[in-house]
């Protein structure tokens, strides 16, 4: 059974950089529709929890949705 995601929103890659230890850091920008997830994501960050991020090209995702409806 697939778990429900904690957040789904459209976004854009704002910045990608490499940290001093070699690990990557990604910043994602989102529209106002993602405001509903601010407290959820803040709790994830405060709890030092890991998350799984699933990224699709927006046009590919929309095409898949059209095919499945």
C-alpha cells in the first residue's frame, strides 16, 4: 500500500549547491497554493526528519494524468 504524501505542490528549482561536506542542497520555490504545507514542513524540519521527494517533469505528469482519466 502506498502511503499518502505529506505535501504535493507545483514548484521550481531555485538553487542547487554543494555543501562543504560534499552533500547537495536544493531549494525549491512554490506558489501560494503551497502555503497550506508550511507548518507541516516546519515540523518535519524541526524534528530533523528525513523525507522522500518524488519529482516529475510537470508536462510529463500532466500527460500521464490525461492518459489515466
